[in-house]
C-alpha cells in the first residue's frame, strides 16, 4: 500500500477553473467522489471526473473534478 496520504484535485471548469487543491483519500483508500470548497458564505461543489494521473503509485496523484453547483449558507 502506498504511503501517499492525499492527491491533487484539478478543477477543470466552473468558477474555480484552473485551480488545484490538495485533498485526502477516503478511509477506504478511494478518491473522494465530490469535494466542497468553502468561499465566504458559499461552497462550490465539484464531482470527480474520469481523468487521473499516476506517479509511481497504485493510487492517483491527481484527479480532474468538474463543477456541479454552488450551495449558499
């Protein structure tokens, strides 16, 4: 099993297009199906895409995420 604790989420479209963030794998070892990114009184919700990159590991080092919606607090 890899010692890698997280991976890069690449935001491919929407309000945060072109940005990247580091996020953790789920306890199961799987990448997150979606991520919520807080910004003031709202959260941008992104869903995992099929594009993945690997660097000397069986788990991805980077995964593309597509914009779904914005939720407001």
